[in-house]
C-alpha cells in the first residue's frame, strides 16, 4: 500500500504496475473484511469495557464491570448462574461433537464403500436437510419430541422420563438438535478423507501382525484424522455459540452462552455484558482451536493437520 | 560421509523428473549400496550368529481358485509347491493372476476354493496378522505419519516384543540396510531407493517364514534396479529365507530366481529353473513371454527331420510339439552361400548394433528369422548381404501351442 510513495524511478515500472495490480485485486476483499469484521470486532471490544447505561446501551466511563458480572458478581453477591451457562455450553459442545463423530464416522465410511455412481446421491441425502432453514428444522424437532408424541410416549413407556413431561424441552433435546444439525459438517470432510484412503497401508498393517482393530487404529484412523479434526472444528465452534437450538429446544433450561449473549442485546438490555460474553466465547474458541492444533500435530506425527 | 551421500541423494531424487537427473540420482544412490556390499562380511556375525538359525518354510498350494465379480477369473486351479529357502518367482503379464496369488499367500485375499499350507501348517483360513509371512508392497505402503524407526518397529510392536529388544533389532536392521542415520526421518523425506530399502527392512526385521515381494523394484530406474536385484539376492541367500517374488520382467526373474512359475490367465504354464524355462519353454505362450520370436509351425516330420517354412531341419531329440523354437543366440551366420545340413540361405534385412552383440533380421525365403551374434570383432554382416544361417541340431526345441 505504501508503494504509491515510492518514486517510479526507484524501482522498475513493471514492479509498480504489479503492486498496483495486486492492490486492486486485494482491495475489495480487504475493505469488506475491515468494514464487516475488523470494525465491528473493535467496537465490540470497546463496548465490553464500557459501563451499562440506563437503557442497556454502553456509556462512559470505561470499567471492568461487565466482566465482573459475567464472572457472577452481581448486586446480591456471587452467583454461579453464568458459570453454569459456560460449563453447560462446553459440556453440550463436547457431548454433541463426540456424538456427531460417532454417528458420522460409520456413515462416511459406508458412503465411501458404495459404488461410485451412488456416492454423490448418498452425500446429497446427507446434505439436503441442511438446505432447509435451521429454525424450521428445529421446530420440526419440537413437534417430534413434544409431550404426547410417539417418541415421547415411547420414552415414557421405557421409564426414561417422568409422565407427561415429553422429551422436549430438555437438555437432551438440545443435544439431539445439535447432533442433527451439525452431522453434515462432519460427514463431508470425513468422507473426503475416506475416499482417498490408501488401502495399501491398511494391508501393510495387517501384514505386519496388526489385528483388524489395531489395523484400523494404526492405518485407517491416522489417515482420516485430518478430515476428523476439520470436522470437529466445523462442528464444535458453531455448536459452542449456538443460539437457535438451545433457545427453542431447551425451553429456558438449556441456556448456552450464545443465549446469554443474545439476551443481553435484547430482553436483558445490557450491551457491555453481552459484548463481554462474546469476547469470552471468542477466547474459548481460540483456546479450543489451539488445543486442536496441538492434538493434530501430535497425532499426525508433526504434520499440520488443522488449519 | 555416508550421511552426506544419503541426504544429498534424497534431494536429488526428489527433484528427479527428467531422465538426465534420474541418471544422476542413480549415481548418488549407488554410494551407500556399494558400502553395503563391502561391509557385508563384517555384518554377518552381528545379524546372523546371535539369532539361532531358523528353518525356512515351504509353501504348498492345492487347487487355488479365485474370481473377481462374475466374469473375471484371477486364478483357475493353481497347484504349486515352493521349497523351503527357495527364491521363487511368479512371472507373467499383468492380469495373469500373479499378484492375486501373492495376496492369497499373504492372507490379504481369500481363495474361493483350494488349500494353502505354509511350513506344513494349513493357513487357508488364517487371517494375515496371524501368518508368519511379510510382504514388500509394490507401492511400499510405508506409514507416512510414522518415522522410519517406527515404521521398522511396527511388526515387532504388534507382536508384543519388549521395547529394548525391539529397539535393538530395529537399530540393527537399519544399520544393515545402511540407513542407520535416517531412522528419525519421516518417510516422505526419503528418496525412492531409500523407501524401497525401508520397505524391505520393515518386512525382514520380523524374520518371517516367508517373504513376499510384489514387484518391489518396478518403481526404480534401471541402474538402481539392477543393484538392488543383486543385493536382494544376497540377502536371501544369507538369511536362507523363502522368498516369493512377483514380476513381469523375465530378465529380472531369470537373474534372481532359483525357480520360476510362468502364469497366464490364472493358470500355471510352466515351473522350472530359469534355464529350463528359457531354453525349453513348455508352450508358445511361455516362449513368447520369455522373449522368443523364432517360432515356426512344423508342417511335416520324418523322425528327427522337421519340415518348416524355413526348410528342412534336423533336431537332436525332436519332442512331440507342433512348433519349432530357434533361439536367436544359437544361430551362426556364415558369409555367402555355404550349403549343408541345418544350413539355410538368407538375406540380412535389418541389423541392430548393441555393442556387445548385434541383432539381425533375416529373410529365409518368405520367412523372417531373428539372430543374435556376439560381437567378437570379426566382420559384421551388412544389410543386404547374402548369408548362410547355421544351427546345431541340439539347439532346436519343439513345443506345443
């Protein structure tokens, strides 16, 4: 960007032209990112350190009040409510991501073993539901899990839930909703990994005295690890910040961090607190990504497998 | 010194795309290999004496059948006995079933029918990880996420050998293949020749009853290839292990094997020592596959006198077959017309000069005949020359279509 200040005589014309060309190519994207990502983020940061005004709007002076409230220190002393929300978010993310892996792994493997002309169709079947609006699909689950529906009756009959409670609203419904919603994001990268699986490595492992289970662990799993970790990133990060599903299926019992933040910008009317919550989410996400990188590097034998 | 050579060849071979560079990599590759050969005597006590020498295993196959899908027959009844300690080669064109047979030996493929015994033990139903058989794969199939050391240790680890013992064995085999200073490297940092040796060492370190080799040299360039052929042969003789080698290259098969089985269409065409297969092929397929072109139908026979399109020739012990095989290197070319028994008048139509020898295409009447003559420095017949082809009766072989 500073090339404009350099006199053309100092460097060849071709280089100037090239830099200008580069600048024009990059500029639209860069401007977009600055306006819609950098500036809002900076604003959010700023808001988080401001004081909550009478109508929930941020005001001066700067303070750490929002972070104290986020940590649970309110007018009535310390309460664990927000901490529970954070832990619930982490727990829901962990459980639903784990379940997504368990469900997606065999699906992706199965699709990769199908005949070549069937594979695009099978993948389409996995992806098609996500073309419908997330809210509408979540309402669908409400109808399926509400008290009195066959699924709820079955669960009642098996003694899994109290009479007339229904499977929805509950933490279980939130987990189910998350797993359902994020399944395609795990199946697709895993399928890509399975499709280019080097079967010779699997055979080599078997030939070198690895039982089927160990051959899977030493020759199949490492090969699918990049896909798996990519899927975990794609699932865990949005799941951690999820708003719609816990709002609709949790029924106030399953509040996650995303709901806490959203509430501060609407009903709760405390923008600085909401901004502080958003920053907390951001930090947690970065920590998670860092951990994934470390895990990926260790399991992948020093190879960069995540991002 | 050795380290410098190996690191530099890793980089040259990685960049080796043009033929000229490949030739260069052969030169640098050859360095550690010659070291191996000279170090051999010193290696024997450390690799051999500590281990009690084991009995090599024989392999018996009975009526092996295998088909893929509905229409593809890979093996159509294979009966074969491979002796203990033998270097045995399965030779044939692609699709002949040789790789399928090897995979059945490894347990990676299950025969539809038939029985297989290794070392006297029936292993027809035994899964691959319970067979004392190891394979050197054509693609090497090394584990890219593991280091060289971990690759070498894999089989021993799976069999539950204690770590100290395992490390000692791995260190010894790495030294043995002259890659001792590369054990911490990742596999993708190595050249083709180095990977090939690691693939071999990864199998050998387990000291299997039988070592299977699936065209292990096919990805290497010619110079390195012939060096590794010699090396492989020496390793086999030293360890006394049973080797089953798969190749489509008849020269490679002849150089290395104690015995060769020639396969076609899932059926064994001939089994025998290289000389027998080459000089007395059982049928026209084997003859053509071994590189013979001079095959002529026998139109009439009177005792040992055979009438062919070339003329009448007498064979010493004419067999039953209806085809006559004349090996090009058994022919002699005499200048001008010199009629006599087993002599044919011919015209030279083509000459390929190959330095140590020359190949001739000759016309005998309407029929083409190939001859190969050693270049001993005497005058070489020119294209267009009238010559006389002479062949000894004991060099004529008959076979059936």
